């Protein structure tokens, strides 16, 4: 019988592959693969299969990544598909329904939930944003930035969201396996709409419905731009005439003034708040908005819908003010104070038992929001918002 043999291959000082084989009764051959210091056991390939596998692995490891220099001298790896992909095994994603609709499977992670173990609104909005970008990625049209196509790059254009409406029927819990679908359609001459559905993968129950409108901005002048025919030709074959939300709210949100009930001033963006287009990510705006709502209310209620109207971008040096006004006409019948038998609880409520007091308080269920930035002696609008809430189950 042949003696044991061991071969070692070192590639780029990072990956060590040790292949050992032995022949004998009751013995099995295994290969130890060490990646960045961690050993993994895999079935041994023998003969021609092993040799071919090793040569392929070495070729892949030695092939230099395609690197492109940015205008500012920074380098980045480029592995963006240049042709349409029907599936992406790494993202567990598929292109479905005639090859234009995107579907991805995700799992709600521990760092994406709040104290009640349900996904936060910020998590849901981030999932919408991520799947939108992945959709463009798989289309083969992605050039750079947040969903910009090759034609948009040539014309120095980027996408900016102008309006978004999100309806949350229920919040997924930690560990929930979700299926997210997204697709695009036309919106006027120069815009594009994007819709989403977030479902429970096992049953198909809908958690979230969302729709949005996007327009193009020149990234140099920071002004809105018409859609070039070149870009229209790229994206129009992907358009679907389908709406995730059947009853969309089209009324404009009222602008608030300094007399609003809740005000949070002196908010400053952090470096981590900036996106690839060098302005504050729109998801961060929602966090600033919701922070103005009283804690007592949020403990017993959850957001069921939000509408956002984006007016102006916000940069790293801006100072932001968040203001909020409750709609006093939105106190629903179930929000009425429940009578508690016996007087013993009333002094406790008055003396600071905020949890129970918050549960019994008459709270409005609709709020109007405004984020504005300091501009000279006044303020400029960033985004208007309207939120609707319901009691937690």
C-alpha cells in the first residue's frame, strides 16, 4: 500500500491547504483547509479532481482584483456584474416574474431588533434600501453609488428619493425568515417608482408594504435633472405596472412652524450617517423624527405607517432641528382612559409611575413631523413626515 503523503500550498501568505491521504482498511481520506488561521475539514479529492481543484484555487487566489482609482485617489474593488444575473446564491436572491422582479431571503438578526425583540422601523427601511440596490446589482446596470446606472454615471447623475410611504401590518421578530420582493415602474416623465413587499417566508403573510418615488440629481451641481434618453432606455425594460399599496396617500404634508409641541434642536450628523453619495442617509432622518415622540407613548404603541416627503439633502456640517405636532383629532375611541376601580392607583400614577400613566393617557395616534437645517437666521426644510400609530398587542 502507498505511504501517507502530505503536500502544502501557500498562496498570498493567507491560505494554507494541506492535503493528506492514506489508504488502508477502515481509513478515510480528509483534507484540512486552513483559512485565515481556522481549520476546516472537507472530503478529500483525489487524482485528477484534486489536481484540477488546486490549480483553479491557485489561479483564483493569484488573480489580482480589478481596482479602479476614484477621483480622490482612493481605490476600491470592483466585482459588480456587467450582465444580468438570474440568481445570486450569496444573497439568496432571484430575478422572477418575467425576469424583472427581485426576490431575496433574509433573516432578522439580534442587532436589528429593539427591546421587544421585534425588528425596528430603521431595520425595515434599511432592508428596503439594501434590496433595492441588490436589484440594480443583479440587473447588470449598476455603475456606482446608490443604484446609479452606467448612463447615469456618464451624465454625473444620482438617484434621490422624493417621497416614500410605508405600511407596517406587523413587525417581524428576532430570527424570523423573511422574503422581500421589489420592483420598479415609471413615475411621470423623469421619475421612477419602486415598490416592496416583505413577507414571512414560510406562510407568505405580509409584514410590510412600501412604495417610493425617485428622481435624478446632478451630483456636481446638486440640482434635479431630467432623465436622459440613454438612462430611460436602460431602466424602462424593467418597469412593471404593479402597486404594493393600493390606497396611496397623495395629499401634501402640512409644513410645521416653531410653535410645534415637541422640538429637538442642535442635532448634528455623524460621519457614520453619510452614504455613498456623501449626504445623510434618508433612514437616519426617520430616527431623528421619531426621537421627538414621548417615551410614554412609544412604550405602548407601535408605528403602523409613515409618509415622508424629501425636500433637501443634509450634509455633515449641517445643524438639524426636529419638530413634531400631534393631531389632536386623531384620538381614537380605544385611546380613552379606562376607569380603574379603587382610588389606590391614582396617587401612584401622579407620583411618577409613568408606565401605567402612559397606558391610561389619552394619546393622539397621528403626528406630523418636520426636519429642518439651520440656514442663516432661519431654517431650510429637509423632510416632512406623517406617522400613524396603533396600540401594541
